C-alpha cells in the first residue's frame, strides 16, 4: 500500500498540536509493515519543532513546487510525481488539501472547527478556510475526526457530507512522559500549555492568580508587549515564568512538578494537553467544552463558568488530599486509553478501506 502524506502543516506553523499529531503518524507509518510511505514537503518544513520526530529518509521526500506559502497552502496537487499510474494510492494531507489525480484516494483528518465555532478570524478568512475544509472533506473517500465532538460539528458545519461515514480517531499525548524525572511537587505552580486566543480564557486565569501565592507557569508562543503588560498588571515580579518552544523533557518535568493544569477553553477539537497532564498524574481543570470533557474522560474538574473567582476556588479545592489523589489515579487511567500505536493502526485500517 502506497501512502503520500502531505506535510504542508509543518510549513504553516512552527509548532502546535496538529504538527505533533502528524509527526507521530508519519513516524508510526514509516515502520508499519506493508505501508510504503512518501511525504510531500516544502524546504521550510524543517523549521517546525515537531518535524524531526518523524525521521523521514531523504529518498522518501517528494519536493513541492517553489511557490509562496500563501499560494501553495491552497493549491491542490494535480498528480504526485513518482506515484504509480496504474494503481490507486492514498493521499493524506495534514491540513485540508486533496489530490486531483484520478488514482489518488484522498483522506482528510478533521482537527477542529474552531474558525467556524469560535469566530477567531475575519469573515473573509473564515470563509476561505471553511471552503477549503469543505472541499477536502467532500472529495475524500475517508474522513477521520479527532473526537466525537468534532464529528458532531461535522454534521453541523458540513451537512452535505454523510457524517455517519466518518470515523473517530483521537489524538494521544505528544510529550514522552516515560522519560520524566522524579522531581518533587511545587503546589504553587499553575501550568498553562498552548496559545492564548480569546476562546482559551487565558485572561481570567491571570486575574484568578492575582493576590495569591500561586505562580503562573506559561508554555506558549512569544508574548506580545500588550500581553506582558497585562500579566504584569495582575501578577508580581517573579510570580510568573514563560517557556517558549519547550522540549519534551522540560514540559514533562513541568507536568510532574506543578499543582495542576488549567485549560479553560470554550472550544477545542480534542485537547492534547489534557491527556498529557493526566498521563503525568497532574490534576486538570477544564472549561465546559465538549471535546476536552470527552478527552478528560470524567477525570477532570469542569468549571461551571469562567470568572476569576470560580477559577480561583477550583484551584484552591486541590488542597484536598483526597480530591488530588483521586484525580491523579483516575486521570492516569483515562490517559492510558490514548496510544499512538492504536492511532496508527486505526489510520491504516482507514487507508485499507479507502483502497478497497
């Protein structure tokens, strides 16, 4: 079975959950018996934080056209040079492209509908993104959703596709917690992992920590001057620290040594940090978001609202040894459900059905 993986996501972002997911998928498929893997890739893909995980042999890389990224991200290959002309092959894009070759069997992974649901961008940007996603789905013979919540959104936002045909293939922890150290806990550290878009509810957390002895440990992209000023308005010098492009070893240590992860997003496609934290035994506080509640498996505390007072009260509740140890135990049990080996196996089955 020949499979072409479209690595456009590694050029579109420097890091992120989709990059991490696709790198793990590539790595697993490269060693899977009977799967002949090639990747379609731009030269600038190498600057992505997760690209190195895949360890792709040079003879398996098919170069893309040398076009500006703003153009190439929306252009769908008419054919893949080097692929057989007399037998079907799989084309699986990392980010909503499809192949027009009559022999290509297109596969699409639906990561989320955040553009549509959270209204993050301008109407024009949302329209362009949504149209590209819709075209990819409608031209695919196999569609995978990262959660049941995302599959439900598929019915809502692309009703012309029969969502019953889509399969749910979740994500799994990207951080290799098995190599973590045995550092002691710092119950003052409150961990935040991910970006700070408005639907993530980052600002209420900062306000919740104001006037307390807790410290914000932020693992995210570069802060703007306005964001730094906002944090400094509420937190004292030394009450927060910022890690940029954090590696697995550092992130794993932070998961093991913090008091809790606060992840109060109102919309996600899955929520990888939730299961990463649970895999480390770290209690998680999440928002009322169907995808993160699904990922959390009933082993996370769910905020009823997003006021600083409520967030502060939920963090304080972890002073209860009984509650803390219960979340530790149930979180680890829940996180054990998500394994990359199972995810790779599920994608192979999806490819096989598409070719048959």
